[in-house]
């Protein structure tokens, strides 16, 4: 079997990472009801790009993979995964469907810590956004 080489990882950790990626695709098939072959195909119809973005972001932020390794697993170029990574902040903040798919996939992966960005959990991120919105509403009120 071929394993990607990660500096500082032992062989057992490489196997565990490979098993985790296989488990990730199994969870994606279960959640999205789409086969692994369809996800890895070159098709660009409706749900497939969003599923690839979700999987790419999980591989980068949750599994700690490089963009090249994630691209090889998704059968995409590393620049595609870099694009997913650059869109992640705005997708989590504005796209409710992407955020719910991302949360659901992380929960299906076995209750891993829900990572949003920079180590902040998705739930704490959403709580912070809600608190900031509430503070803006309070500050905009005029009291006589």
C-alpha cells in the first residue's frame, strides 16, 4: 500500500490517517446518499461541488492534511483544495447548508471536536456570531 509521507509521523499514524479518510468517505456516502465514485468523478452538477468542498475542508482543518494530500484523495489538483480552504470562512458564516453539512459530517465521524477555524469550535463560533449580532442590536437602540 502507498501512504503519503508526512514529516514526523510514524507508519502507524499514516495508516490511521488513511483509515480515517476511508471512514470519511463512508460517512459522506451515508450522509449525502451519493457514492464515492460520484464524489470523485469529474461531474459538476448540483450537490457534488459542495460535497467536495465539505470533504476538502474536513481533510485540511480536522484531519490536518496538506492541500496536496487532500487533493490526491479527492482526485483534484491541490489548487482546488486551496480554493476550498480560502472559501471556508465565508461558507461557514453565510451558507447555512454548507455549515450544517460540515457539522453533520464531523458528528458522523465519531463525535470529533467540531473545528471551525483557528481551533475554534463551530458551536462556539455560532454562539460568538449570535452574541455579536445581539450586541450590535443593543448598541443601535436609542434611549431617551
